[in-house]
């Protein structure tokens, strides 16, 4: 009996190491994720988690913990020595398994990109399969006690207090609802981001926009005189608020009647932002952020193997030279490039970008995160109280 307890606890304590590998490499080791050694460690930890959990759960069933003494010489039947009948231990094991999967979902990147730029990474159905398997494990070891307790129905033969069983059941299976909600939310955000012109289809749209801009500038009889520090009309945001059509050169804007043309309504371009007065102390910093975001969109076009020729135009070069030649211009350009690379990191190595596919999605994501945090706090308090109650009742008997 002591060996069974030690073995179960030893296997249970290996799961934090596995979680550290999954969360560490999944959330913070993006640069080394495709290295052969780290990939081997990550896949090994991901593969071993469910077998270890299944083995630990198999030792928690009430019928598997009936310990008998040696057969007496005068009696041919084994004598029952001990019967383990616990609510607390299965509750903590299944709850811990669900919390591991919540951490895995939070650190798994979901990537919605142009097909030319690589393979899209959608929400993993493997996570949903793990949730279903963990729920089955929890239902199998608890039999009818906990599942009936969820709906407030208890059989008279149960030897445990109804309040204890009911609380354990809700603590045990409540995370499965949170996990399913997170998976559904990520899948919806991924589908919306994949079809959005601001996210998934953005490289094709930016390429078509730059081609339109090039044709518009070439069609002018004479080059308009602009200041040296005037930025080019790079697209910052507002793509989803305009009508577009699919052409051979990519998606291009229309004027609402099907005729191709660039209108200023609904589009936020860099030259408009640069015309704003610096009345606010943060306005120069916000202008630099918009410049970084516009350059990030051009960089995504390069990742998608689009060749944009007019990014090296005279107007563009004059604008960047004017920034570099100013006092502190070199530091300013380094900050612009650093912000641009941070946008690249957030888009390709996290799920932050798809969370903004709809305006209400960030609120829903934050709400689910707050629910997860609240559940952890409330569940921890109830588990401590239940452990103290079980310990007190055990000694009183």
C-alpha cells in the first residue's frame, strides 16, 4: 500500500517537469523549436504526458485499492485489510491534468498567413482529443459518484458526504468547459483571421495596393513637389473597411462601383498620420509605431515572395534619409526596426494577432483568462478546505 502511494506520487511529480518543457519550449523557445534536440525533447514530453497520466489514474480507482493480507492457514479466502475510498486524490489529479492543458493552449501559437508565405497553423485538434481523454479518465475512476454529483443526484449507497462529492465533482470537471471554450474561441478567431484582409490576406492586398500606387504615380504627367521629410502613402490600417477585388497582381481596391482606384476614404496611410500636429507628448512615438507597422506589412510581402519595386523609390529614400540625418535619427530608426521585429515576432510566434480578428474577440479572450485565474484561486481554496476536512474526519473515526 505504501509502495502504491509512493509510485503514484512519484509519477505525479514528474508532470511539472513535463509541463515546464511544454510551456517553456512552446511559449519561450520559438527560436529553438525546430532544432533537432529541442524538438526531440518537446515531442517526447508531449507524448509521455498522457501515458503517465493514464497510469496514475488507473491506480486511483476504488476497486484497485483494496489491499488484502496473506491467506490464513485456517481460512481459504483472503482477508480484507484496507479499503481506500478517496474523493480528494482523484480530484487533484484530474484537475492538475486539465490545468496542464490550459497552459498548453495558452502557449500554442496559431498562425494565419498567406499560402505563399508558408503553412498556416490552426488550432490543434490534438488538444481537443486530450481534453476528451482526460474527461473520460475522470469519469472512469469516479464511476457514478462524481457525475451524478454534478447534477445534485447521489445514491444512498455512497459512503461520502454529498457536499464533499459535489464540490470535488465541480472542481474536477469545470476546467474542461474552459478548455473547450478556449479552443472554440481560437478556432473562430483563426477562421476570421485567415479570411481577413488585415491579417491573413494582407500580403496580397499590400502588393496590389503598391502596384496601384505605382500605376497612379506613373500616370501623373509630372511629379508633384513634396517635402523631403514627407513620407510615402504606405498603408497602415483600414483594409477591411474597403471593397476589394481579386486581380492577377493580388487584391486591389475599388471605388465602390467595381472600378479599380485608390480612394482615401476608410484608409489610414502614413502620410496622413505624419500630417498630424505633435500636440500630445506621445504623438512622435505613435508616429514611429505606425511607421513600424507599415514596414512590418511590407516585410510580410517579402516573406510571401512578392517583389515590390516601388519601395526603393526616390520619395521613400528621401524620407528615410531625412529621419536618419536629424539629431537622434539613428536611435529613432533603431527603435522603428525593433518595433517592426516585435510585430513580426507577435504575428508568427504567438496567437496575439488572431485575437484581433474581430473587435470583441480581445474582450472575450481576456474574460476567459480571468475565468481561468479565478477558477485556479477558488479551486485551490476549496481543495485546501476539503483536504483539511477529510483529514479531520479520518482522525475522528
